[in-house]
């Protein structure tokens, strides 16, 4: 972060940089302690980093709840008394408590009902706009990614195979895997549906070294060089990189 290797930091230096980055977990049902009231859950990072006094806790927690669209009385409830969408709002409020510059949102809407997903995404977008927080949003749902991302990195078997501005990647994908992913997104309008790319072949083992392209065993355009030489991730267009020998 900012050029610093986080794994090399220890003690006070590590604690200081932790405050600048927070995490919103995938499952709001397991990421909140069932034995603590919402007030305690949100207050914990505030007290840990000594950001407010005990006298100011209730006022600060109420303000954080307001930022995610919840009334102050929710602070006296337990997680089991709340819906999945409300719990995820609590998780976001807890992440915001220390004023981070960077948030990792790990599949934050995949465990929620479709009707609730848009509400959570709107909260994240509004917070990003108002506070200027950088966000790494991890998701397998490309319709969600298209809505929220400014820049997209597509991964396959732990490797980035394409990266670029969101519009470029969605509208004109370069890598065959990205093309296959986008072709699988359901489109309600029959006239706009494209050809579905169906992948065949076996997934490579994630624990065995791969000599060539990790997508070679499933790529519809594979050639001999793909099985022997791993393609570098390099610029193909301005602001758009891909790892493919033939793009």
C-alpha cells in the first residue's frame, strides 16, 4: 500500500496502516459476532484505535448508522434480530468507523437477495463518491461488476488475464476467458443476446505448476505455443492489458 510491503511491517507501524484499510466480508451472517450488540460491534474499532472517548461512542455510532441508512435505535439490537441486508449495512458501517482510505469488499452482495443487492451497491457507490474511498470490489457477478467498477481485472486460476477501464473490458474484451464470461451474462432483451461461448475441457490443477497459459486446456482458440509458453500480461490498447499470444 503506497509502495509499502504490508507483510514486512510489524508493531506500531502495522497498526497505523491497518487503520487506513478495512474489509467487508462476503457473509453478513457469520462476520458479525452474535453475542454483541450492534453498538459494541461498531464501537470496537473506534476504541481500539483510540479515535473517540467512551462518552462520544453512542453519538459516533449513531452517525455511522445514518451513513448506511439505518436509524440510531438499531445500535441496541443483536445481529440475529436483523435481516441480511441490514447486517451487511452494519458491516459497512464498522468498516467506515476508522475513516479508511481503502476498502476490500469481498463478494459483499453475493449472499443477499437480489432485491437487496441494489440497495447495498448504491450505498457503496454513494460512500465512494462522497468520501473518495478507494475500493477493491471482488465478485463473480459481471452485472454487479459492470455497475460498480471504474476499472476491471479478470482473474483465471489466480492470475490476472485482462485488465482495463470498465467500459473497454465490458464492450470489447480481449482475452478468450473474458469473452466467455461476458457471453454467459443473462440479457432480458432477446434481440440483444449474443452467441453463448461454452467452454469445454478440464480445469488445470491449482496445486500443480502450469508451464503455458493457464487457460489453454479450455480455450477455444488454443494453439501449440499456448501449452508451452505463458503469455505475458502486456498492453494491447491504451489502458487495456491482456495475457494472450494472439490479441
